[in-house]
């Protein structure tokens, strides 16, 4: 097919009338054709998306490219920094031979640019501390982190329901353990049996062990106060959206924890943001790297929550882009809601890889210009198959795209610059120190103490009664009392049975 036909088709398919972000230019017959510009309409970025590809294919730089242009358009961005190598957003890029070559091929201007950045971490060591209360986290996400089975998950839901009903703030893991012990073995066990159901000691012990194991992993600090205010993700500097980076390089050995924490932020955004309707650009775009970690071995209650958030949060003006290696890492119920796709090279080394490749191809619109199966395995670094939603919501022409280079530093900031970036942040100061509010731990201790005091008072009263009774019994056991008792009994029985005891002429005493 003639090159002109290809150019005409791409220009027609990728011709947004409003604001857009530039991804790159189409490739046809191994030629990079700069006139075949590939752009993603800003107004469609809350329709969610997917970025996939093998390790080393350029996924991270694609995310960087998209985040930069969103920031420049005034859209704040949140994304995890898996290896600690995205802090370079805050510094201008450095031109080199490869960038010059790519810029020339795309026939595009290139201006090294720094972007406003906030650095966060779950440990508080690599950025401002991100926390959430246990209550904010909720039972579904906590079930995922603690790897609970269905029965244990049900018990956890009882704990949360009880705490909500009794207005017991569950702030940290100490609060959670206290509520668990109180309802399983303490005075609360009888209280909840009728209204909530009985909690077996074995199940409670298992959950408790898993909570302790979580504490031993050194991540208990992610639960507490002050919890992270999601409104801080909407910051702008000089009209540019702030790129909020969650550096998880120091907790990489706990992938379920940081991936689930990111989902908790999404859930809170969904709960707190008002309906926004169709906007010219999203309020916030949320990137979820290593997305497969969210779905691996996920219980049904957890999956239900993910699907609900993904389905409804776009009406709040928030876009979500999942990033992972294979399309199959994302469940079909979620995949069906991801209209914007950027797929880097797929390595088909095994029969399973070949099968996955064929399944991935089925998710793309048919192309008159490519043998998709063949082309997918031949993509170069920094190239990807792209299809997005146009401004009418229609999938665009599938096109091999030579992606544009990021304008900021492709790598991490030097240590001194990173440290300065963290310490000058107002959010670092805001979240640095923990607070210890009155919560379930203190309230239940107070309740237990009150109950113990009542029991002590009751015991004292009983003891006193017993003491008085003992004195009375001594009197009753005296010979005189026994004799009087006999006379009384006789008199009573005489009245009952119609007989009268003999009257003595005078008393014996």
C-alpha cells in the first residue's frame, strides 16, 4: 500500500481538535514518517489506558513522556517510582546522540525541561511519608495485604462493622489488634455474638499472627496519623501539574503492600471527589506500574472493589493507566475499560508467549498496514503499537509508533539534589511526625477498665453479703435459736394442717 495512503489514514485517525499529548510518529515499511503524527486527546485520558511491554522495551520512558506533557498541560500526575529512577523529572534532560537522532527522525523541536515534582515514600526515608489509617484502608484492601482466606476476610469485615457502629477509630495496627482481641476473647465476644456473629479463637489467632508478621516486615508505619490527604495530589506550580512520585525502591520486597496502598489512594479519590462529567482534560492521571501485582491471587471482594473504582472514577475526572509486561496480566473485566493502549515489544520465546501474543493481537483494531503478529516481535526499543480513543470515543487506527524522547532527565537525581528536593518540600514537613489520637486502643482499654471496676465493685458487695450471712448463720445455729425455730416451724405447720401445738403454762425460758 502506498506511503501516502498510510499518512492520510493516520492523519485522519489521529487528528484531535482539542488539546492532546504528542506520542510520536508512525512507522511504515521500517520508515519513520514524521508527518504521520500520533497524539492522544487530553479529554479522553480519563477513559483509562494500558502500557505494556517486555523488560527493557521502554515502558518507563513512555510513562515519563506522557507524565511530562500532562504536567505541561496543567494536569497533576501520580505515579510510583519502582527503581528510584524517575526523580529526574525535576531536572532538565541532557542531550546526547541518541536523543538527537530520535528528535531528527521525528522532525520535532526538543527543549530540555524540568518539571515540578513531589517525592513520597512509604518508609518516610525517601520522601514525604504516605500513610493511611486502617479504617481508610478498609477490609477489602487489608485482606489482600494480609493474604486472608474467605473466612478470615469475613471476620475482618465484622471487626470493621463493629468499629464503625461503635464509633471506634481504627487508626493503626495496634487498634486493629485490640479490637480483634476484644471481640474474640474479651468482653466483646458475648456482645457481638447475636448481632454480628461469633469469632472463633483459631481464626482470630491466625489473623493476629498475620498482623504481627506485617509489623515485622517494617511497614507498620504506613498505618497511622496524619494520614495522607489526597487533595495534595492536585497541586500545581506556575500552571503546571505537579508530578507526585511514590518511591518504592526501599520496599520492593513487599510488592503487594505498595501496589495495594496505591489502590487505596484511588479508592479514597473515588469516595471524596465530586462528579465532574466530561472535561476538556482530566483533573488527575494516575499511573499504576507493575499492575500485575494488584491482581495476582486477589480475592473476589478485592477484585470487586478494583472493578468498581475503575468503572466509576472516570466520572470524577481521574484517568488511570496500568503498566505491566503482558496484556494478560490485567483481568478482562478491567481490560475492557482501558481504551488507550501503548504496547511495546513482546518476546515470544515459549509456546505460552506465542499464545499470549495471539490473545493480545485480538484486542487491537485490525490494520491494513501491518502483519500484527510479525510486527509485534520486531518492535525496536522506544517503539510501540498504539491505538487510543479519538474525541468521539472511537478506537483509532493501530499504528507502530516511534515514540518521542522525554524532556527531563532520564534517570534519578544525584543524591545531594534528591535530598534537597525532599527536605525543601512542605509536604515532607507536614507528614514527617506521627500523632497519636485517641482511638480504638485507648477507648477499648477505658471500656475494659470500667467493666473491671464494675466487676470489682460487684465482687466486693458479694463478699460483704457473704460475710453478713455468715454472722447470721452463726446466730441461727445457736441452741436457743434452734429451739425457737422448732417452735415456729411447729406453729406454722399447725396452721397449715389444722392442728395447734400444746400450750405450755409458762415459757421454758
